[in-house]
C-alpha cells in the first residue's frame, strides 16, 4: 500500500485491515470512522500528506483513542522532552481537533493524548518535506 495516494484508502478499508488482528465491534468502527474523517480533513486542510502507511498508523491510534474516550481513560504521561519534537502550532491544532471530538462525549484529552496524535502528523510532515512542521 505504500505510496498509494492518500485519498485512495477509505477509513472502512483501514478498519478492515486492523480487524484482521483486532476485534472491532460496531461502536468501535463507527467512532473510529468518525474520528478518522475529522483527522484526515485536518491533515488535508493543512497540506499534510498522509500515505497509506501513515493512514494505517493513524487508524490504529484512532481505534485505541476512541476506546479510551469511551472508557474515559488516558494514556500514561510522557517524557516532557517529547513535546519539543512538535511545533506549538501543530500541537494547538491537534488539541482543537481532539477537543471537538471529545466535548460531546464529556471527555477531555490529556496533553499526552494530544502529543501522541500530533506525532502522527509531525511524522507525515517530516516524510514529505524535511524540517517541515517545526515551530517554536
């Protein structure tokens, strides 16, 4: 799948790939598809190219994320030095994306959750243009 244009792989296909190794029930699929649609729109609006490898990684993360939201759980805290790996603007944008998804579900994403998702977008930026996406 690597190198396939990002628009060619629908979220449902990505979920099918994940389902080969992970049980995905109806609520998992519906919530993850909703989240992926928002995340892909976010990337597209910012010119972040997402190849199929990045999209699959995002789908796996999305599945785990929507499950944490539903259970009102949070990932463990992360080393503060990891926050230096992403730009403030990108982090703030992902914070807005997650807040919009979480608010109707009475959940607040932790900074660690925001960072984990931000790293997906940062990696995609780094793959497409070296040193892109760096900010202060």
